[in-house]
């Protein structure tokens, strides 16, 4: 079962892309990039970038891991892959 989540309560949904000079650039998300909530073997999953070239799906354990490490991920993006301090 797939459910397209209504994100209209958010003021602006954006994604971060790396611009031509290597710095993060915020861009509005297209309708095909809005995450889809689904399930796999009875467990909830989220599919990020469902209509894009590189869709990415994860369950609750990986989602929690990402949230616990978001500052390191942000540093990785901000520094274009430099070592985490």
C-alpha cells in the first residue's frame, strides 16, 4: 500500500542540490519528488524522490539513524565531502 503524504502544511518543501560551484543550493521540490509512505512486509517505509532518477527507500531504523546523524550529513554536504569533525 502506498500513500502520497500531504505536505501542504509545510511553508515550502525544498531539496538541497549541489550547485555548479560545489555549494548546496535550495530548490523547490517537484510533485514527483514528494515522499511516498508505504510498507514492506508489514513495516512502514518512506520512499524519497519517487519520481526522480535516484529514488531512495528506508524503514524506521534507517530513518532514525539518519535523524541521529543529520548534523554530520549536513557537514558532509556543506563541505562537499570533507572529513567529519
